[in-house]
C-alpha cells in the first residue's frame, strides 16, 4: 500500500484524499497548518458552482469544470449537502459587449454546455426586471453550494476509510531520500512514497522548499471584497448576474451573487493583497508585499494593466467606486443598500512577463505532484481535478 502525504487541507487536498481513500490501496495523511479545514481560499469564496462557460475550449479549466460540476452536484445529492442549480444571467450593457456575449455563448457550446439561450426583452424583464441589459445569456446549469459542508463530508469519509488528517500541523521540514520523502511537522514525522502540494496561496514557496528549485510561476495574492445586500433589499435580483467577462483577465468582474444561506452579495473586486492571507487592507506582511511588488512579472503586469489596477484599488478604498461598478448591472442600487461583506484572497499564478496563468497548472517532479495554479473554478472542479491527477500522475 503506497503512502501518500498531502500538504494542504483545502477542498483540493480533501478531494484528493477522498478519491484516493476510496480506492483502498493508498495510505492517506493530510497536513493542515490551521485549526480547521478550508480556512482560506476554499472557505472564503462565493460558493458558486461554475460550469465552464468562459474558459478556453480544450483547456483543463474547460474540461474539468464541466466534469467537476456534474461530480460535485452528484456528491451533494448523495450526501444531502445544501446546493441549488439556480442558473445565471450574463449581461451585455452595450453593443461591443453584445458581440462578446455572442462569442461567449459559442465558447460555452464548444465546452459542452447545454440549454444556453439568449433571452428576449420580455423574458429578461420577467426574470430580472431591475437589470440594465441590451441582451442577456441564460446559463441554466450554474448554481450555488455550501463548500464548507462539502469539505466536512469529504473529511468524514477520508477518516472513515482509514485516512488521517492532522490539524494545527504546519510542515516544518521536508527530507527527500532515494524514492521517498519524509514530512516533519511539530507533531509527527512520516515517510511517504508520494507527496502532493495543495497549498494554494503558498504553492510556489512549497514547490521551492521541496525541490530546492525556483518555481516556474509566482503566486500573486489578489483580494476580492464583497458587499452584502441588506435583507430589506434582497428582492432586487433573483439569479446569479454577471457582466460579460474581459477575456484578458481571469477575474469575472463585479457581479451579483445568491448565497446558499439566503444572503445576497455583490462583488468582488481584485486588489493586490499585502499579505498572502490578508483579508483586510490593514493585513500586511512586509515580506509578502515586497515579494509581490519587486517580482519582475508583477511590475510588467502593473505596467501593462495600470488603469485596471487603479480602478480595482479605488473600489477597495471608496464605496462610491464599488457601487458604480454594481450600477452597471443594476442602476437602482445605492450605497445605503449595502453593508460590509466577506472577502477572500485568490492565489493567482503569474509568469515573469506579467502574464496571468489562465489555466490550471499541475506538474509532477520525481515522487512529487505540485498543484501550482488552481483558482476559480478550482472548488467546483475539485473532484475532477483529483481524478485527473490520479489518472495522469499516479497510475
């Protein structure tokens, strides 16, 4: 029985542990530095189930999100986890966006989505009377879920199958031997045949610490902030409502989101976080900040996308700037309708030219597997990402 050590107890690490444990031929240990699972990216996202509309056809994101949403919904049904396939509207507010929306619909069809259709004005008003739209695309397959419930169930099954999950167990040292690796934490020391790096916001640093090589990518932390809609204004929209995405960026723009607990939010923006786990402007790590802003790739990104960066930063500082972005989709919204919402930090991989790595990036080196880039739709696709890794890198 092969021994596998997984570093990181977010939804990807748990999905791998779950899929491996069910095969009953691996011994599974998961190391999580925090006192609870999924405390960072996995537990601080919007809970949206993405079905693969906007990703490049043929990319891992397109393939694994389509497979992943199907597997995630089936998992939720099997284990009675809160979810709702509520559908979303992608909204075009000008003629240029209409062309992009039509291309987006074609891309969705190429990615295997079914049921996509442009709504006429009457249908649009019936579904969303308050949106500002020249044309909108209905995406019926998208939904929302409670990812914390998903992670709790994955954890329960892993332990039920004999796997171990070590909380409060940051990895202190990695010792590479001939064909095995020793993981040393404060609480234990174990030898593994294979180790898997699922450390998200620290995937590049984990890669370097394990391999003693420079990571091929750099993680730049982008914080996404949300405003929560006060309960008396919740009826202002019904679906998930998204703008037409800018294909130059992996960020989907400020949108309106239903939450599985009944809350509704608008957001997120995308601002440089001054700490890799910095959920507020006042969360600052000098090391993390300098590591980002003096990275050649980030300087190139800032030079090439200065207006974008300033606009996003402005929306973090000034409520009026954030609300202006929301008004593009629903003109009637006002600042007094909102209260402070949640925020999350996205681990966005970037190369030295300043190009954002748009697709998932998974590499194997000797007896190590490194998930270097798996932002949204990483949570939706987590079960299919786990299958992909097992089929392509373990078997």
